[in-house]
């Protein structure tokens, strides 16, 4: 099992460009999450999907959109990238919404210039 | 503002020593307190977790101590090894979401 996979691993964008970060899990988990990790800030929840067909805002949703494409896949879209969105992005999944054990992908390092 | 405050930001310990990381929270709706471990270039992974009705939980060299009245909890790494060098995040669960502390980078010197 690959667990949680994310693409791309690295990306450089210019201000105003758009892109989509892809995430897939092969553990048949119901819930999926997108976090960003910044130095001194820990992990902050951007959006989550408690189950297929639902999405909800987390702590820092502004500037992002998500799509739960099916049970396996959860994508994060930046419509108009800003330098403040330079960060490492992690996708995670869990068996159900109340599980405290989340399985994280390897991350995408995004730089916006 | 972060709902879970974590300290210190970093610490250095000698091999065989004890590493202690502290976390504090205000929201009494939190109902589970996991710790995650992250190695450079990797995603975080669950290390150990505790419920608020338990004062201590031990798994191998890792122990969580929980003080419900003070709204504080801590991670102790006993007999620290170079392989324990990583960033540690405390977290707290409320409803469907985890709130993470800022992280502590632990360096174990051989």
C-alpha cells in the first residue's frame, strides 16, 4: 500500500498563477484533510472532507478551494497564488471523522514568487 | 491564534537523557490529545495519544503526562536516542478537527 500520495513534490509559481495539488489515499479512508505547515506555526487545517461528497472549511481557508473527487482523491486548488501561500502542504486521511489518527502524505513544497 | 501552545521551540539533549515537551490549552471541548512525530522531509506520524480522563500513558520510552485541572500535558522521551531527533507536535481534537501546537525540534547528540 502506498498510503497517502501527493503530487507534485515541489512547485514554484508566480504571483497570480493557479495550480492544483493532488492527493490520493489507498486505505479506504472516509475522511481527508489539507494542512499547511509554516515555521513556528505548526500545522494549520485549510479544508477537510469528513466523508465523500462533503467538504468544510478549516482554520485558514481563504485563497483555497477543494474538491473531493471520489473516496480516494482530494484536491486543493489555488486560484490566484500569493507569496503568503508559500508553504509546505500536507494531505492527510483518517478512517473516520472522529479518528485522532491521521495518516499524512510526504508533502508538497510550494514557493510563490 | 493557536489553540494549543507548545514549548520549547527546540531542545538539545545528550544521548541517554530525558527530553520534555510541554503543551497547554484553553478549550475544554478538546477530547483527545495525540502527539505526532515528524522526520525531515516526511509527513507527521502518530506517536502516542491520551484521553483527558487518564493522567499518564506510556509506550516504550515515550510517556504522556496529563493534568486536566491545569489544562496542560507533556511528552517525556526517556533514554533519548539519536534516532529520536525529529520535530514533535502536540495536538488536541475537537469534533472533526485536530489543532496542532507549533512544534518542538528535538536534537539528540551522540
